[in-house]
């Protein structure tokens, strides 16, 4: 275990660095960039790392960056810390001095917090490189919000090689948890996600004479309802699954039946075998319904992120380390979550732990969910965000 003096150094540094890291977070927040377009963000991150005397840097996946910080005996062990950098296509409505300056783009999922927290951890750890053995790998990743996911591309570019990390740790803001607390879950945590693109084709015509047409609106309606059997009657009761359609376009009129209907949806679950089976069942069911009604169905499935599974031994150690650092009362349990995260790709390649950082402060009015135009954080959470990551890295190097 790391000595108490190191913990105290980290806690003191996190508080001292808060103004600087807050400024970094606000700069990133004010200049958001969409997935695979993080050119200015990665340049800014690189410059900050250089100012922290972390110069061993390498680009990956276009707009990603990997940096190494070597302590004493760097070949002993490597631990990776990851943050994502991309923003969302949302128009910010917050009335704050650091609101987005890029029209229609906003850090509405907290990736500015993840990036600034990891930069804070890097600054802390750079000042402690004579106090630990091993190597810390900082992964600043693009495009978490867009398939195929920046994590998959980073892995293809060798982010988990040279050196190979023995484990990887990531954190994500959670506005349901108050500032000063964090959440953990061992095992299955976040769902897989697949995108569904469906075109139902028939023969349009006058709405008053449906017998002369092959109605794709009726076919699409039947398909949407019938596909719910996949989650309600075909999946095992112990296997959570979600199937939702969020876009249905039937571009007809009050008296016009269109030739086709276009739909988009998502399918999520926690089991990769069932996931593959469900894909076949959905496609077959939709195509047969359309065929039986005289039409056709083009059912396209774009396979997205896999299931995110937190390694049990690693998560148990990290949770204990977090309790040591923050106090047991500030560490909480998490439920399984149907949302998805491309950090899952790392969890299939190495022992991984993905935990939640509390950013909620009701007294300050900071309560908005992620992916909304009013999302914001209590910036005091950055003290925990940077300090805990630094502490967890050192604790894992000492295992």
C-alpha cells in the first residue's frame, strides 16, 4: 500500500490545483469539438501535458493522444488512465461565462470534466514520479459518442501495447451522485448498444382506397409492436434487454399512403451470446411480417459497443482504495445501467474498472442530467476527479 504521506500529498495537491484545473475545464467546455474533430482539443491537452513535464507523447486514432509518465523502475508495472474528449451536437442554454462558443456543440456529457480531471491527475503524478515505481499511461481518447467508438480505434492503433498496462481505469460524471462521492459496480455494469436502421417498403396510393395499396405504415406499426416480443418473450427473464425506436418517418399525408416507412432504433442488452441471437430474431421477424403483408423490409443492424464488464478483483481493490482515500461513507454502489460506453472495448482487452464521479449540487442548482442543454457540474468535483485517479494509479502500481 502507498504510504499515508503520499496520500496526503495527493489530497493537498488536488486542492491546490483546483483553480488551474477549473480553468482548464472551462476552456475545454467553451471550445467543444464533435467526435473525430477534436483537433484543437488534443493540441491543448498536449500543451498542458508538456507544461507538466510529460513529454513522452504519441498521437493515435487521428485525434487521440497517449502519454507516458515513468517513475522509478518504469518496467515494473504499467497502469492506464483514460479520459474521452468529444462533445455532443447540442446547443447549450446555460448562462455561464464559459458556455460553449461553438454553435450547436456542447460538452453535455462531461467529457470536459474527464479530460481536465485526467490532466489534473497527470500534473499531480508528475510531481510524485520519484515516489513510485512503474509507468502510468494517460489515454486521451476521441469519439466516445460516435460509432465505431474512439476506444476501438485507439486499441487498433496499439494504445494497450508498448508498454502493456496491467489494468485500465476510467471515470465518468454522474449528476445523480452528489459532489464528493463516487460510485462503483463490479461485474456487468453497462449494456451493449446496436443501431437499427429499418426501411419498410410497400406500394403507396390514396388513403381512401387502401385495398389498392400495400400499406407500409401498417406494416411498420405491426413490426414495431411485434419486435417487442424479442425482449418480453424471447429473452430470459434474468437478461435485461431494451428495444426502442426513436425515429419513424412515413412521409405521406392525411389522404396519402407513402411507398415506404423509415425507422431508426436501438437494441441493448448485457449478454453477447443473446445479443447475436436477438439480432437474427429481429431481422427475421420484421422481414416475415412485411413479406406476409405483401411488402418487404430492409433491416440493417449496425453493431455498436460491447457490454462493459468491470473486472471483479480490480474493482474490489479500487473500491477499497477509494474508501481509504475518501472515507467509506463517500463510496456508493451502482446499479446496472442500460446506457452504453465505448470504454467497454478496453474491458474486453484488459482488467478494467469504470466508476462514477459525483457532480451534483442541489444548492447550486446543478441537477440536470447528461445529454441536456442545461447540464453542468459542481466544479468542486474536480478535486475528487483528479485526486482519486492519481491515488488509484499509485495504489495499483503497488499491488
